[in-house]
């Protein structure tokens, strides 16, 4: 009778040990842009093994210029707005798409990591499309992204 509880404990201990590497493969990603055209912040949990964003804790986008803000000024960025992303070797790529009745916007972020792949520098492109088929595009430098 005592053998069954011992087997169960060994099985549970083995299961926890096998699951532990997955927990170590997670990290976080923070990104920021702040210039005359827009302000963007994001904090996300990532899977380092696959370079994907698993969840988004916080994300916001503010359009600062009048021409861009015709679509709206403040946007909350949700996980479903991230349409493409990866952290692969020293490369960071994120694409965010937000649609509304006043148009749509596409923010792309491209970054290059330092040798430790913890800090990324790079550029962004924001394209805003309005219902009348007109578009506005702005580009700039990201303030920085970091992965931990």
C-alpha cells in the first residue's frame, strides 16, 4: 500500500522537473517610442525559445500630430492587434494593426540587438489609412526595446 503514494510522488516530482525548462524559457519585452509624431509603450511576456509574444500586459499608442489624430488620439494596444512579431537571434520585428471606424493604422518596429540581445535599437514606420483612401506615413527611431 505504501508503494502507490511513493510512485505518485515520484511521478509528480518528475513532471515538475520536466516542466521547469519551459518556465526558464520565458522573458519580458519592453518597447518605447516617444517623438513628435507618436508615443508608444509596450510590456509583454515572451517565449524566448520561439521568440514570440505570449501575452501583453500593457500597451498604448498616442498619435500626437493633427494629421494623424484624425483617426483618434489614444489607442490601447491589445494582444490581438499584434499581427506579426519575432525575436530571432539579434533581430526584433513587431507589426501592430488597429482598425476603427475612422480608419486603420499599421505600426511596424524593426530593431537590431546588441551582442547580449538584451537591448534593441532601430526604427519604426507608422502608416495611417483613412476611410477616404488617403494615407499618412511617418518614420522615426524607437526610443528602445529591451528583452529580459
